[in-house]
């Protein structure tokens, strides 16, 4: 059930100067969260960042009552969230949006880029429980922009592409050699920049593989009231915050 809950900052794990994991804890129990769900986080001590910021849930620990978010600092809100004192209070509205489908598949491919890697730790953990074989393909500009590889490695094989060739294969994710031959994946999940997801979806369609894409449209309310996050689909315009963020890519008219 959706709720507004106050958390306290436990600490940060800085991955480089712009990317961090923030851990928050609560005195109350944490709601059930499914892979792909996101939270709207209020940025404290920042009156000019008026709207909450939508961030995917990276991980949750129901024994410790902690929740983690992986955040790429790109503007005022995400920078301010990375600059709070330990024990600062942070209000979040969660769990929001739908979640990835868990369809008891044999073999799946997860393709992530940028902050789009965030929902995939929880997804991979769920898939592991289902004994699904997971391959991750992570795309980045350069070696220094590739994060959480060790975490992903706990759940499956990890492939990387970098645009400058400093790690993994050189090029864009969709140029990875895995796409060259026959692919025996039953399902592809993707999250990241729109052009990357569109290209991944195109390949999935050509190879007749079900593809789910998690969109990161700009959002304001996060609950279907302001209509600022709509995306065109075969059913008409739909709010990404309530009908998504996860869509069957065949339903998207992007
Ligand atoms: C469902 C969902 C899940 C998300 N999950 C994560 C996550 O796990 N980790 C993470 O780091 N980010 C995530 N994002 C993106 C994150 O919400 C934005 O980066 C954040 O709102 C930017 O706020 P800001 O105040 O720092 O930047 P602003 O000052 O508001 O904007 C800075 C610049 O970034 C652009 N921008 C703002 N929001 C977005 C966006 N959604 N997509 C592309 N460009 C944007 C603005 O146009 C501007 O150019 C997610 C977004 C959505 C919709
Ligand atoms: S963010 Fe307001 S309707 Fe989706």
C-alpha cells in the first residue's frame, strides 16, 4: 500500500564524485516493494527543489528496516540528497508504479545504462529465487561510469560495453556481440536512456523476445494527478507514474 514515511539517513557509499548509494532507515516497518517500484523522495533543506524526485528502489532490508537508492547526481535535487547529515530526516512516498513481470523464465537478459541500472538488483534477486539464468549487459561511456558490477555478479553473468572501449566491448550496448547471433533469451528487461531502450526493444521485436522497458520520464506528483509524465501507447496516452514505469515495449509508441 502506498504511504508517506519518514526515514533517517544512515550513510552514503560514494561510487565516484557524482554517483552514490544512500541508505535510509525507519523506526516503522517498510512496505512490501516489488522490483521496478519507485519512491518519490522529498529533498530536505532545499526550498527551491519543490517537487519530490522519483527514484527507483535499489534494495530493501525488512529485518533492518532499511532501504537503499542508487543516485546519479545530475541536478539540484539529486546533489542535495547526496549532501545530508547522518540522521537527517527524509520523507518518501512509496511504493509507486508497477513492477517488472516475473514469468518463471529459463533465461533472461537485463540491459541497463546510466541510473537505469538501479531497479535490477531487486529484480535479479527475485529471478534468482525462480532459478532463472540471468545475463546482465551494462552500457556506459567509460570504465569510470560502470557501477554495481560486483553486486550484479552475485546474480548472473555480467557483460559490459563502453563507448571508449576502456571496459568490456567497445561501442553502444546494442552493438555488443551477444546481439549478433541467435539469442535464446525468453525475456529482456531494460532501463536507461530512451534511445538505448528503443534500440534494445527493436532487437527484441526482431528476435520475437518479450521486452519490458522501465521509463524514466520527468515526473511531478508521481500519483497520476498532474499528467506531466504521460507517454503515448497503443491504448492512448498513459501516465508513466501509475500505468508504468514498466511497459511491454510493444505497447509503447515512442
Ligand atoms: C520512475 C523513475 C525512476 C528513476 N530512478 C532513478 C534512480 O534510481 N536513480 C537516479 O539517479 N535517477 C533516477 N531517476 C531520474 C531522477 O528522477 C532524476 O535524475 C531527478 O529527478 C533529477 O532531479 P534533480 O533535481 O537532480 O535535477 P533537475 O535539476 O530537476 O534536472 C537536472 C537536469 O536533468 C534533467 N532531468 C531531470 N529529470 C530527468 C529524468 N527523469 N530523466 C532525464 N533527465 C532528467 C533535467 O531536464 C535537467 O536538464 C528516475 C526517474 C524516474 C521517472
Ligand atoms: S507524475 Fe503526475 S501524473 Fe505522473
